[in-house]
């Protein structure tokens, strides 16, 4: 998977937009970050999961998902290794991160088949 595919998947979610944070592209829903991309030289993304969700993703796909080091990782921030090329798992993680971040009513309106 390329960073462009990650970007396309993230931006396909309702009301998602691209911005920047600390020099890296990020993806937001109503102003709140749910995912980021590293610089162009790195094939690495990040999704904001809960610690419990992070454990499930890491356990299921350890070559794709790795906790971010430090405090952010303990709170659920999870690296996505794009070179692992597992679009279905990344799509699922992006949707989960988006649902965690979106306002409750907007998240309830999204059905799995819409993404």
C-alpha cells in the first residue's frame, strides 16, 4: 500500500479532510485528528485507537500494526506499516479510528458497507 492509498481511504470517510500537524499530513473529522501519515520517505501511518482496539489489531496483524512508542502508544496511537499492503485491515483500522473521533451522531450514521 502506498501513502496515497492510505490518504484516499482516510479521505473517503464522511467529513474527513486533510490538514497538517507538526509537518505531517493528518486526517480529521470536524477538526479532530483520527489518522496521520509520516513524511514521504517513510511508509508509515498512524491511527487513533483505544488501547483495547490497539491490542486486537496488533494481535491480529502484527506485521501491519505496532503501538507507537511512549505515552501516545499507551493511549492507543498505533503505527500502520503501509508496506505490509493489507488494505482490508488498514481500511478497518481507519474506520475504527474515524468512529472513535467523529461526533456520536455522525459515527452512528456510518454503516460498514458505506466505506
